[in-house]
C-alpha cells in the first residue's frame, strides 16, 4: 500500500505542456496583474483591502472555484477559494493542500499615483506587485492551465488570501492555523529569494519589545543630582540587550528606534526604544521572551515599562520540508529551471503553519526584486515558468 502522503512523480504529469500553456497566457497574466495591482490595499485601510478582496474573489469564481469571503471586523477580509481534487487513491487521506498569501501591502493609499503599474525592459512595476500580488495572480493561472491540459489538483486545494500579513496577521492568524491543521502541506506564494527565485525553507522567528523608561527631570546645570536620567538608563538597557545577540544560534536583538529628551540642558524624565528580535530556532523564542520581559532598571529610582514579546515563530527546515523541497526541485527541473533554496531573516504566514508541524514551502511566488520600495517589480519572462511550477505542485502533492 502506498504512503498516502507521498507525492506523484514528476514524470507522471506533462510538465512541458503546462509550461507551453502558461506561455500562451503571458499576456493575460500581465493584464490580471495590472488590474489587481491597480487596486491599492494598504494594511491599515480595511475598505481598500476589501475592494481588492472582492476583485480577487471574482477572479476565482470565473475559474470555477468555490469562493467564500470571511469577514474580519477590523482588518481586511479574507478570501477562501476551494478547488476540488482528483479521485487519486493516494490523496484519499482526506487532507487538503493549503495555498497561502496576502492581499495587503505596506504602501499608503495614494502611492499608485507616484508608482503606477508599468511595463519596462522586461519587468512589470508597481506597489505590491512582488510582495505579493504577483503570487496571487500566478495561483489563478496555475489552476487555469491545469484545467486547460486536462488535469486537476491531486487533492482538494484551499487558497487563502488574507488582508493583514504585513502588520503581523493579528486577525487572520487563527484562520490560517485552522486551515493548516487540515492540510498535508502549505505552499506560500510569497516572493522567492534572489534573482534565481530560490524557495525559502528557513525563516527566522520575530519578536518586538517596546521599552519605556521613566526617570525624573532636573536642570542639567543647576541640580543634575536631583534628576534620574531616563536616556542614561535606556543606554544601559541597550548595552544589556546587545549581549543577547548570538549569531551562531541565529539570534539578533537590535534597538532600532530610540527617543528621549526635550532640550540639551534638561535631564530627561522619559526615554523610549523599539527593539527588533529575530531567532532561528523555535526553542529559543520562549527563553528570549522571558529575558526581555524580565529587564530591571540599573539606576536607583528609574522605572521600566515593557511591552511586546514573540509574535512569529521561526520556519525551520524539517525532514518533511526537505522532502517537499526536493519534490518541488524535481518539478522545476522538468519545466526548465533550477530551483534553489535559501534562508531569510524576514517572516511570513508560513512561519505560522510550519511551527505547528505542517510542511511549508515558502517563497514560490513571482521572481523579482524591490519589496517595500519604489523599485518593486517582477520579471515578466519568469511568470509562465512559475505558473506552470505551481500548477505542477497542485497536481502532484
């Protein structure tokens, strides 16, 4: 009896036919990309994200998916699109495949006027096109080209498009993990790493700490001894934090935003810092959080307020993820490109699914560069390859 969670071999599906079908749709891919990028969707603007949600939901309905919109009271709504699978006996475990991404972007409303969608020198440019509306569009066409070649996904596929990933997924986190627990694997269509389009098989966990120091104001020249310098206390805390860095374990602790003081001749009574925390191993997260939230003041009379903690676990490269990556690499080879793998310090919703034990292959969206910048773009010639690649994953996992 076959392992129900084994993959169909690459040679079992017509990979070059999928690629040829995808190439014939390059113009349609670009047109759809233009339409979706042209709907601005900053994370903080629920109404804007919801307009993008409606557009994407409509595109899935055109392709015959069962679509529901999951309303969120404060953040952007979530699109859940479901495509049925084949009757293949290896997929009879009842587990679905989860395909994950987000529709929100980091760009404030009005950015499109300064950064309009445009095609130039083999690239398509626009806010959010690389991170990650390109991946959303590739998924649409992956399903389309599967059907055009007479194929179906191997098992039921749930496509989940959220509206708050760029701000830590406060609303969508529970929905993502609920769907992941019913899934044999998760594919995350976030941007790949580098110009070669490497998949991301490791991501660091993320935490944040906000330190507020309360001291006592005084005149810096007349009676400095009566003051408690909040800036000095904060400097001592930052020095303490620097000792928590451990590059060999993949731990970084950095105070990146600091403020204090009102004038050079005033001992400040208030100082603040925002601290970024990254870690590569899930086991390090709770220990780091305990240390950060247990900080005590150095100066007599100073008082600390500490808020925050760990908000995303790391995505670790498990044996199950290695198996999934090797399968994906074989499919890519059959389509005509070499799939590499990479680690990154940035997080995604793939961190959430990987941390609960679901094999999660991240960074398989559109190839490009410039995420969160004015030169964000995707490489047009790679769009058909990636669409065919995603289609092959749907057909074989």
